C-alpha cells in the first residue's frame, strides 16, 4: 500500500516511445509506455507497432506517408490514449502525495481498468481487435474479432450471460468450449486456431494485469498433463499436388466466362511464379515488373511477401508473361495500378477494405477452380494452395534441391536454411524455375 510522505511526492513522467531495439517479424517496431520515477524506468507494451518507413525519427511522430490518413489518425489517437491513462494515474498518485515508484503507476492503471471493466473476456477481445486495426493490421484485428463473435455465441448458450470475467477462463471453460465447437462440426484445424487465439488473449491479459496466472488453464510443459493442451489437435493437412500433365490440361482449357478465366490465370500464374500466394498475387502492381531486354518482351518480377516481408525476385516464364500481357490492356492505367483485376486503387484503400475484398475474391477463385478441374479432366479438386504445392512438388520431382525450393517459396520457417541460401545467385533460382517448362 502506498504511504503518505512528509514532503511533496514527485510525479512520475510518462511517455509513449517507439522502441527500435525490438524488431517484429514484419520489420516493424513496437510502441511502449515508458514510466520514469526517481531515475528508474518501467516499460509496458501497448500492442501497437509501426514500420520504420512511416516513423519520423527526428520529430518523434508518424509520417504523413502512412498508407491511409484515417488509419493514421486512429493510431495517433490510440497512442495518445495509452499515454493519457498512465499520465492520469501518475497525477493521481502525486496529488494524493503517496509514496510510489514507476511500478506503482502501472499498478494503479490496472486497478482503475479493473474497476471500470472488471476484466471481461469479450470486452478485452474487442480492445485487442481495435488495437490491431489502429495499426493497420486488419488480418490480426479480424482474427480477434472472429474469436470474440464465436465466444459470444458459446457464452450465451452455456452461461446465459452477455460476457464473462477473465477469471472464469479456466480449465472447465476450455473443456466446455471444445465440446461446444465440436458439436457445431468444427474441424481440428479450426479448433487449434480458436484455442491458440484464446490462449494469446489470456497471455496478453495476464501481462497487462487484467487476469491472474494462478488458474491458467493451458499446459506449458509436458508435466502439466492435467491442463488443456492446445497441441493435441491434429492440424496436419492432406498435401495435394497435381502433376505437370494436369497443369497442361488446365492450360489447354478455354473457360467461357471472365470469372472462370481469372481463376485459371491466378492458378497458373502462382504455379509459374514460385507458388506466390493469393494475397501477394492480388496486390502485385505494374511497377513490380522490370523489362530485361530492349524489346520489353521478358520481365523480372520483384515483390515483398506480405506474410514475412521477405523480398523476392524472379524471371517471368513465358506462360506467366502471357498472362500479364493479356491484362496489360485493361489494368495498366499507371505503374501503381494492380496487375490482376482483383483490387481497385480507388475502391480499396484501407487495410480493412483490402482484406474484405481479398477474402471475397479468394473464395470465388477457389470455388471456380473446383468447376474448372473436371472440365479440364483433372480428378484432384483445385485451389490456390494446390498451385503452390504443385510448384514445389514439380521442382522436387525434377531433382531441384529442397534448399533451393525453400528459397523460391519464401517459407516463414526457413531461418535454418537462410544462412547458406543467401549465397544462391539469382541465376541459380532462375534455372530452377526453368524445370517447370
């Protein structure tokens, strides 16, 4: 308990800082609240982050080149809110003339937050979703929002209330929710995703002082067999790949609608371009192509993979170049225009708009690929994932080293191979792609 001092107690200083000493997987740096009192500091994670290209180091502010002005305002507002609530706690302790340190300020904020929100599960999911949306991470925001919606259905059905305190998130809760999800027909991979996200929510809540660790329900070691194991779910997926002959059957098919033609082009472009995933493919712009000869008939494609921020460059093989050439006439307005007619630079500006559009079109493409497969005489159901896996399988069957395949696909878990893969010249990778023809 804080004690009243015989002299006027000094006030802690509070500042939100851009913490460049910590680099996240996508190359961004996080924002921390820094509390300083009597030359001692305490740092608290905000969950907000920003790529350094959008940060003005000299003036300590977000640059005006942030992708969307509205999202820039949201992020600034969120950062100010973090600073304000800790500054308010510092003011309270100083005005009460209570002896305190930097940790006391953090504790006071947690106490105030608990009083106003009582550590509710769904409310905290909403808070996390809003924080991610403020930093332009629409994908993460959607994951927590989806979890919140799924939990809401379960809580109403099982407990007949609108929300539950975080302290009720115990082993019994997890067991009941698993049974509930299975009753809805949820598959193992869905169960794994739901519980991994729920575990992340609880871990964040504990780190922020909103929940206690005493009744933590998730197993952290092999010895905690009595707790809930997220790793028990079978998340192995059936690896599907089609042969090079099947690819040729699809190439020979002439779809009778523009929508089916787009699905065919997406699949084949992914196959011939290193298994590029749909999210990256849909966001390719014309400036990503560089002519390699005077006649501008051969090109190199350079892009940054959104998931890992890895940079990739590859020579467009003739089939991929032909696909690009067909789109040039009606999608090439400016170098910043999208190559594929999936996104619109005018209609889809915010991360949320882009995410929703990609989700919708990906569903359409995969649905249309399942229509194309039997028309082409292919027994295996086709998806954009099949294109990626077929690319890797075709190279492997052609004798290409797995290390090179890993490099061309840009796997997020390739850290153990990157130490020596960096030495591969682009010509080596280009030669690997030639095996697809």
